[in-house]
C-alpha cells in the first residue's frame, strides 16, 4: 500500500503458498552470516522513484558516517514472493529488506530465511520500551523478534459527516449504525458505501478483515483450525454482503473505483487505508476529489468527512482496529555488523526522513528515545504530507484525528498472528481465498453462509499445504 497512483493498490504482501517450507529447505548453499566486507544489499518495498530517492538521500548520510556501502534495490510487493524464492535458491538473498509487512515477515521466518539475532540486538540497544508494545508483539514469536518494527498504516471507515448530520445519523462505528446509514443514504445517484469486491486483490481481504475483526471473526481458532465458518464470521460475511451488494455500486469494485466513487461525491462511506488522507485533502493532482463542491473548494471533502478508526460488531467485545505494520528484517545470510548498524541508523538518525516520506501511511511505531519518549510521534505530527502540494500533517488534520491514528497502532489486530499462524496469513495473501469468496458472494453466486464455508475450506487446504 505504498504507491503513488498505485499507492492505492494494496497488492499481496505475503509470500504465497508456493513458497512453502518444502521448496526452500536446503535450497540455498549459504546458511550463515555474510562476509564482513562492509557492503550490504537492501531491498526496499518503498520502490516508487520519489521514495527511492528519499531513501537514497538518507543512505548517503549513513555511508558517509560509517563507511558501509549500501546497494539499494527497489522491489515491487507483488514480485517479492518470487524474488525471495529465487534469491534463496541461488544463495543470493539481500542483507536487509525494508518495509516488510507482517504476512511476508512471518512467512520468511517460517521458512528459516531470517536472522533473528540481529533484531534482538538492535531492539536491545535502541530500548524496547521506546517501541509500541503491540507492534513488538505482532512481530515476535514468543521471545524471538522477527524484525525491527518501523511504521504502520491503518484501515479507516471514512464517511460524509455533512450527510450524516443532515440525516440525523450516528457515526458508523458499529455494524448497526453503518448498515442503517448505508440503507438510508442509498438513493438514485448515490451509493451508501464504497467497499471492495475485487476477487483478485488483497485489498478486498483487508477491507473485509477490518469488518470481520470488529465482530470477533477470526481466520483460525485457538487450535489453529480454520474458523471462517464460525457464527461470528457468517455474520461478518452477511454484513459485508449487505453493505457492498445492496448499498454499494454494481459490478466489481476495486481499490481505485471505491476511491473514485467517494471522491466524486457519489457514495457516503468508504473503507480505505490511511493512505487516503493526503488525497482526500487535495494534495495530489493525480487523485484530486472531484465532487461538485470540490471544483471550487479542494478541501471540501476533507472538511466534511468524518473518520472511524475502530468498528464494533454485535459479537465483538470491543471495537477492533485493522492495519499493517512494516518492519526492517535481516536475512540468514546478512552481514551481521553492517546490517545492524544500518537498521539502527534508519531507526534513529534517519527515522524521521523515513516515515516523513508518506506520514499518512507511515505512522511511527517507535515513539521516541529514552531521553525524549515522544520525539518521533511529535516529529510525525509535523511531517509534511502530500505529493504535489505539501503541508504539515498537523496543519491539514485535527489533533483528535492524529491522536486516533497514533493510538490506533496500539489497538491494531490481525488475523492469525496472535495464534501463531503468521505463515498461513502470508499464504492467504497470495492465494486470496477470502476475496474470491467475497467476489462470488457479492455477485450473487454464493450466499453469505456459503461464502464463509468456502473461504473456511480454502484456508484449511492452504494450512494443510504448509505442513
């Protein structure tokens, strides 16, 4: 979820089931730390030209300070699974991978491709207490740190506050209020909500998971068995079907079409990530709000939009927040000292420049230092957001929203991770069982109950293939 035009495209972030343990076991001739030649290769999934340039600028400072040479390679998220497999097979893994999402991190760990000693040492030196505890938990297997968590984006439910106020509707922070609002605000020429139904995009799975977690619908149960057929999940599928099929636009809805519909003023709600925020504020010329009022006032939509960060379903005990945490990870063949120095620099001296590339979608998970506990959160609030026009984050958005975003990282939940099924999460992001079920459901081919059972069966088959 880090494109410019494609920033909107939350492509598959996990390593697919094809990258199963059997394919990688013994396939690499190199199994230990790399030669200490003070030269490292870094693959970055922040691969847009402007972000590569910004990263290169930070790296230049690191090279000058340490004498370590860094080869920076931009890699597309969608190509990462195949590239990791190929590099592992040939013994040419990079030393460091930047912006590795949870599913991908856990899949690499499960396949024995990570050096977990380096992040342990880094977190010890930087002081674990300066990091968000939830971010550390999601990137750890018990006492083993899989990587160094860096930043996060959050899934949001954005809504037309002006329309809600006019209709006397409550904020859509529960299933009940969201469904009631979608029904009342669906009229000729206006959809109640824009929600993804594309069966070929992980964005659909992310959109659904944010709704599912709100109702305590889990990917697996505490025994690790597929749980998408549970009553909580059946209700989540039913709610998503009602929202997307009855109160959403007809046809397959994608990451781009959902945004376009909301920006055009033709829907009253949208499920999207925090990467939407700079676009919503009219700071990107290639994705400007196009509603009738927006033509004279580029900030109209931002000013009249409300934001829900955590939703609650009827079976949920508390509101749930979905999002992503990306990390710096080191591979099993990484040059130990140079890789450790590099990540320490990127999480210290270079950290503000790193998350400052796109602060709306790179919320820092390291709050500060021992001496200045809120140093990085405070710097994040003042970071400039936007592409063609840039303004400080705290100038564009109210403090209350920034508080919600910063606090959201600590409340973020994800399917499967807490149950120790991170590898399965990565596989589902590649095979897309949930988007396929949702696509069939919202097109009328399956009932919600049938969609839930089909997704459950597909996940169970994936889990078996990983054993």
